[in-house]
């Protein structure tokens, strides 16, 4: 059984130092105005008075068993040169419980990491990693081996990276886990990516498009051929947007084929192929085969190189609608990236229907966020803040958001449809279009980010990198 009840909110652990917690064998329980409540084995008046003098607050002591106090201390405080540990029950269902816990709280990835003196487990929540468990050094190999066995990996191979997969079935759900092992200095690091099995719940209208952006995007995907590119860093929700698009295009009149690494969603009516480069099943060769399969719509998980880009353009030129992702910082930078891949500008202009950039922005927890005044120093020096923005919301942290201050994420977009004017720009290799964007009223990523700040949905800190 995973013991999570021993975790104390961060703001309470900061009331006393690790040395004080271990010296007096006490654990903070609640804080109310001038009263501090501690759990303690010793509830004597002598200890109460001593703590009142040290901390300068009224003190109340609640009796707790020595075993529980020990567990609270090891779970929340760590003395210098002391390894922090949590009690795990390494039974056969331990890993299933851990994985199910991560899935239930909305974690996308689980990181198992080993260091010189301790090992830890971190969950990625809303795009940010948060440490959840500390594992004893001697127990870490047991967990790694169990995970590798479940993922079909070779437990004797500790020198080379490996990839595998685990399927978890519960009474109400079924989901896949992609497992990646990496040899590091002190042991193997494992990263588990939780993959949703079903794309039926995904809808374009719920992803974060504004009404104008949604209408623009829908118009571009109605074209029978061409390329639709979604750009953004890893973890920005590009695949989710593509599947929401496929769901809209998916009907019995279309033959839809996808090549992915990995297959993150399943969608009835879509023929999906898992990339297997070790046997020669790569993007380029699979795309070549797709063209013999009478496709209407083709989705390529990612355009990584010139070969894949050329095959995608060939497919678009021969009357197919191609959807893919690419790693660039903005929608228009996609053009530059393709040019850098030695794709002729006239081919880009002839095939690209729309370029979309997106990011996932964490939403402030509505249970604990607080409003305060805006200061010029809140923004990058290169960014001119709107005059009407004089209030901002900030992250605080509470039980509802696991003391991160954020709860859930929202996608923001930047959509540039390739119009006749832009076709001329691309063919002439004239990539300066700032004036055109202003004239057309295209909303950029930073503009959408500021709107979220104005409405109190997110904080300036969360979108700071988009404003630089």
C-alpha cells in the first residue's frame, strides 16, 4: 500500500526546522491565527511551554504514536546527511497502486531516479515535476526490476537504454504505460509515460481555441489536400490537437492512416501504425507504403528530418490531406524550419494549408489563488505590458492543487492560414510578416497568454517565457 497520508502540506512543514522536528519528536498539524497544533508522543506541559518560548506562539499538543511520528518525520523532514525514506509495501500489487495513483491525480509521467544517497519518485502534474516519494537505496533495484519485467525489458541489461510497455487494467479503466530505461551514474532511471487509450473524449471545441481561431482552423482542415502542421515543444499538447482533428475528419467515407511513436490514443475507424525503427518501420518508409493504401488523410507523428518532410509534401501534392507536428517556437517559424531542411519554398507554398503553434498553460487553482497589484518588474524588460493590466492573480497552494498553486491546464494557440499573400512571401523567401499579421488581426501566443493573465486564469510567472 502506498502511504500518502504521512505527507504534510509544505506551508506547515516550514513552521519548524528539521532539527527542531527531530529534537522534540513533533509534527505540525494545523495553524490557526496565533495557535500552532502539533502531533507529539509527549504532550506534557513542560514541552508545551518550551515550544511556546522557542516559537513565540500558543501551542497545543495532540498525542500520536511513536511509530506514526517516526513515519511523519521520515516522510517530511530530512536532517543533514540523513536519507529520507518512506515505508512502502513491496507486495505484488504495489506498482499497480502506484501507477493507478498517478493516473487518478492526473499525472502524465512518473520518474524513478537514483542518486548517491537516496532514490525518489516524481510525478509530472500539469507539466511540472513534483517529488512524491522517497525510496530506500536498497529497495530501488527491486522496484526497477519489477517494472522492467512488467514492461518486457531485459533485467540483466543495465548498460543500454531500453523501451517497453505495460497495460494496466482496473475494474473501471484500462490504460497503457510506456516505459523508458536509461543507465545513469548510480543506477537506472525509469520514466513511465501514461497513455490514454481512448480519444473519444477529445473535442476541438474544448481544447482552448477562441471562436475565431476555431472557425479559421476548421476551414483549413476542410480542404481535400495539403499539409496541416502543429508546432510546439514536447508536452505542449500537439498530439491531442491532431487527434481532435482526426476525430472531426473520421467518417466511413475517408481512409485515415497514421504512423506514430508512440500511439497515444486509439480511435475507432482510424488505421494506426506504431513506429519500429529497429526493423526498418520508420516514418519515411511507412509514408511510402501509405501512398499505396488509397488514403484520404495521413497523420505523421512528427516531421523530424528532410526525408519525412519530402514524403509528406509528396503525399500532399498527390491529393492527400497530411497532418503532422514539428518542433518550432512559433507558427511562422515552421516555414523557416522547413527551409532549413532544404525544402524548396515553392513546394512549401504549394502544400502548406495552415501553421499552428500551441502551448499548454497551467491554470491557477481557484480554491487558493490571490489577487494583487501588478509591478513593472513582473514582466520581461523587452515586453510592454498593457496599461489596463493593473491586477494579477498569483499561485498560493492548497490541498486541492497539491500545494502547487495550479490545477489543470489550458491550451493557447497561434494560427496562421497560408493565404495568397503569404504564398507570395514564402515563394520569394520573404519571411518578415509582422506587418501582415497586424493587418489580418492574427492573435499571437503572447497575446493569448496576456488575455489569460487579465482574466485571472493564470499567472504572469506561468506565461513569462512566452513574453520574452
